C-alpha cells in the first residue's frame, strides 16, 4: 500500500532484463513474466504494466502484449534494485510538531526526500535516520523510514512522518482511502475563465522521457488521478491557485496543470520556465527573468495537511507559511500589475 501512495521524484532503475528465446511462441507478457519471476504474482506484474514499468524494446507495453522472439523485456522501478545503506546524518529539520507517534516537517525547497541515483546523502531520509535512530521503526536497510508520502525535491511544505509501525500503517491507510485533506498553493501561467475546476486524467511515465510524467486517456497507461483547483488571485499573465488532491500521483499537480495549458511558473520539466503569457516588451521580459531568478524552481508549496491521529483519533490540522522565494515572487507580480494599471490610468 505504501508504495502506491508515495510521491516520488527519482529516476527509474532497471531491475530485470530478459531476451525472449528465438523459438518462443506468442504469449501474453504477464503470463510469460510470471513464469520467469519467482515470488512475484501475475497481479503484481499487471500492476507494473499499468504503471508503464514493463518495457519491450525500450517502449512501455500493456499486460496483454504478446511477446515475440528476441524481444528485449525490462522491468524498471523508481528505486535501485539493491537498496543502498541509509547513513544517518545530523541535518537540521524544521519540525512543526512531534509526539511519540508522528512528526510534521516543513520541508525546504531543494531538499531531496530520499536517496537515489546522484543523491546518496543530504536527503530528508538521511536526516530522519539520525532523528529516528533510537526507535524500532528505523532500519539501515529501510530506504523510507517513517515516510508515508513524499513531495518533489523543489516543492516546499508540509510532510507527515510516522514514528511507529502502527502510525505508519494507520496513516498510510488514510492516504490510500483518500481521507487525508491536502492543500497546495501554486503560481501558474495564464488566467482562467472559471474560478474553480477539476482535472481528471490517468498519470503515468512519459513514453518519450521517462523522467517526467504524462496525462493519458482513460484505459491506456498510468493511474487514475484527480486534482481540484480554485483561483485565489489573478495577475493578468499568471494566477495564484489552490489545489486539493484526491489522489497522490508523481508530479500530479505539475503535470495536470500543464495538461490544461497552465504549467507552474518556472517549472522547467513541464514548460513553465518559458515566458508563456504577456507582452513582447523588453522591460516585461526582463521582469519575468528576474522572477525566475528570485524563484529558481517550480512555484509549488504544500500548504496544509489534515488527518486523524493514529493513536488518539483526534483530527489534526497543520498549516504553513509560503517560503520567502515564493512569497516574494507573488508580491513582485502583484506590484507589477498594480503599477502597470496605474500607468494606464
């Protein structure tokens, strides 16, 4: 269950690779792989195919694909095939709340959540390993001690951490059952005709660039995803919005907003790092470039989180302030539009 709800920014790693025999007759790939992989059920193989993690000749296939002689079949996942040892590091954490069962952390932008290729130290998990090292939940072989959800490296905001196995199971089920209320604040390109809306679309790995996600029509690749948004403020060329998640897919807000042509401001992976709206004046272009320098990441912050405490049954709510880079950029846009309107009066 935990693997299904964790949001992840890491690349994919090859776990298995096979070349189909020259004399192989046509056979569904899920059945063919179930004969190859011990202790992995056919259902798990089908789920991997739905996620776009089964490739034939470097292209994702569905579970009903029929293997052909000399097909190259690979299975990839978002974690290394051999988990690396987690080194505890005394890294400062902004702990908003803590008790015997859980912690609430306000993650700074730029901090990687868990070790992956190129990021083996300095991550949130390394910091948690140090903080939780005397608790039974911590193990040097567990790459996700206490994690019940994740946010991207360059997304800031509230993260919920479990400190006991009971809490981890209980909180993970709340995410799985979609009873946890998450609210994000984002600055996106463009203005909206409607003040509120809902985006529904299957999210899976992009077929051409496996490091990013893509919205697919229902019934193809990926998993069902729903994002609700509300416009809080408009600055002519960009808008400040609130997003609420029903599901927790990788890059969900980023890819959903991009799919409706409102990519997050300065989101380089989904096209938001270009000047998509506005005038052709040099002065305006310089203004936007200055904003990009001020906010060198996607404009996304995990603002608040509401859940049920795993031990007391109490409803818990935590909110956070926008980080300085994002708050300053929003204020800069607010002032720019205000002064621009004053100049035209």
